[in-house]
């Protein structure tokens, strides 16, 4: 059975692979249908963002990020239920 760290690392690798495809589908592939993003700190007043919101944002950014490639994961740090990923 894979460890939590292994699962988190594989998920991060999938996100990087999706980003490098430069497609909305690639970036959203590993998200569940009910996945939401929260912006912290809450005092910024930004509500939760669903997959449709994220998809719309990605589509707007795609033309200017078309040649951007992200690298390999160097290290990830688990903080409570959150994962901070450092990339090189």
C-alpha cells in the first residue's frame, strides 16, 4: 500500500504533467467533481471556487502561459492537512 507521502507526490506529478500539456482538461484531470479552492486569508473575501471557475480562469491565462513549463518536484512539506510544494 502506498504511503500518504507517495500518493501526494504522485498527485503533484500529475498536476505538473497536466500543466505542461497546456490544456484545461490536463490541469483539471485529477480534481474530483466536487473539488473547491479556497483563498486564504479569509479576510480577502474571496469565496470558494469550483472546477468551472478554475476552468474559466485557466482558459483566460492559457494564451500568455503557452510556453511555460514547470519543473520537477524537489520537496514537499506537509503542514496539517495542507501540502506545500517546493519546485526546482
